[in-house]
C-alpha cells in the first residue's frame, strides 16, 4: 500500500501553535486514547516525575522550538490547551476516528508524537 503525502494546504490549517506547558501536558495525554491526563494514574512515577520526563523530551528540540497540535481543548489563553475540558476535538490527519498529535519543530529537527485510536 502506497502512502499518500497530503499537501501543505491540507496539513497547515489542522495544526495550531500551542505553548510549551500545553505541549508537556499533551505528551502525557497522548499515552492513552481520549487524549486526557487520566492515564497518569497507570504509571508508577508521580505526575511531577512524568512532567519532568516530558520536559526532557521537549528539551531535545531546544527552547526556540515551536509546538503545534491538531487537538482542540481550548485553554484559558490563546495557544493553550485545557486538560480539564472533558470534550475532545481534533482535526484528524488520518482515517482513524481519533487522531491526536504533537509536532515539535526546531531549526535542526522535527519531532512527531501521535496517538491513533479507531473507536
């Protein structure tokens, strides 16, 4: 099966820029379908230890990296995600019914973190 590469006109409007704190939370939320922080209860590490791990992953891309997502959990300020919001909205990038991800881009590399769930 050949993969089709979507054109930038398809991808660009589906990815909104988010702040670094939201990106940390999103990395943790991507560990389970539903894109929520409820999955943290299944880890042996404390939430603070898990957040430190997420910061380490993001630090690889440097402090000037931009973070974008297709998840719409609008927070209290522009560019933030609110993980206390129960409903999940996303702009799917695949054929799956739930498709949540984070794109981190620096001058030297890009990181893609995704969770696909076919409900």
